[in-house]
C-alpha cells in the first residue's frame, strides 16, 4: 500500500513531509497511521504510468 508522510520522521522507516512510498509492513503502517505521521494514498504513480501508456501514440513501423 502507498502512504504519504504528513510530517518528517525517522525510525524503521524514514520519510520527509510529502514523501510517498510503499510500506509493506502492515503493523508498522498501522502504527504510523494512528500516530498521524502518514496517510494512505491511492496508487497514483502506477495509475499515471498506465494512463500515459494508454494516451501515447503507438509506433507502427520502423522509420530509418
């Protein structure tokens, strides 16, 4: 799951305010959520990549 840091913090995971990253340890993520250090975000990065691929024109044929 992807999370965004609401404040800067260090520990097992270190993030600066505004950083977005995946935290696979659900216990750790839950602790950080309860403390108000992070918030859950959608997988915006993977959605952006998918949308860009869908919008980009296909390259048919090789021009040399």
